[in-house]
């Protein structure tokens, strides 16, 4: 892809993801300081961009060791070009791109896993909350020794430290830097009023990130350092 292709790419994405505002794709692309246009792949039909796939260059922990990885995202084709196999062709192309850039692992999030399994991806389990009722969260018993407050920009080093401790020995966690964290805050549309930090004896030990959406209040992530699992209940409450 070229920078001049972006307006056409956004139109394809908007037509494919009708429930997502076009602003999301603009922020996700132009607000990502790791974007390299060689990682944004497009397919043309009759001289017009008809499909798109993006590789997000990242590092992923494998048993605690950081490995170069490619996150697949923004996979879409224009309605008039469906049935031509363009997303599959672009995904094969993306695999070649990742191989050339020494990314031995590729990952993605999807609601249509069977499509990607045909191309070699495999399902891994990830714990998640499906739904939590606000009044139930508010009444959760929790240790009153935790002090909770809103996250401020100055808390970023503490948030990164908590995340790194929580994921240190894991497989599947994406390595984060200050830059990638700030990029994600911008395009995810985090609600600063709902992003909370828990402290124990003045020490940051857990956080919760959230945003307000049309369908409700979405909890994006909650992490804690070892020994402070109970801080999550305090944050939810």
C-alpha cells in the first residue's frame, strides 16, 4: 500500500465492518507509530483497491522470551469484490511478508476462526469476561486496604511494570513499550475516567482499562502483580 491509497482503504474497511465507525480505522492506522506501508497489503480490481490486509509488527512472549511476531488485522474486501478470494490471497501474501521480515509467529483475533484455520492459523484459549452486571460489580466484596484512583499520564511507567510482571513467564502476551501503549490508548478510545489503578501501601499493584461504547461499558484489560489478585475485585467494585 501507499499513503495515497489510505482513503480508498478506509472506504473498503468501512464497507466491510458496518458496525465500526471509519474514525476507528483512521486512528488505528495513522495513530500507530509502528506502521510500515510494506506491511499494509492491498489488492486491486480494474485499477481500484478492492481488498486490504494489515500486518502489525510486534514482539510476542513465548515462554517468557520475546519473539518477533506479526499481528493480522483490518482484513476486508469491498462488497463488489467478494467471492474472488482476495482476502485469502492477501493473507498468503502477508505470510510471505512476515517470513521476509523474520516474524516466525502470526496472531489475530476473529469471530470466523474456520476461515483462518484453512490458512494455517490455530485457535488458542484466552480468558475473558463476557458480561458483568454493574450492580454486581459494585457490590463485589473486596479488601478495603486497596486504594483505587483514576489513571493519569504519569502512571504509564507503573502500568508497564505491572503488565510486564503479570505476563513475564507467559506465552501469547504481546511485548509493550511506552510508544505502543500510547498508540493503543489513542485508537482504542480509552475512557480516562474509567481507567483505574489500585495501590497497596502506596505501591501500584493492579490496573483496569476501559472505554464507553454504544453497547455499554467495555472492560478492555485488567492485570495485577503476583500476590494481589484481590485488587481486581477492588477495581471492578
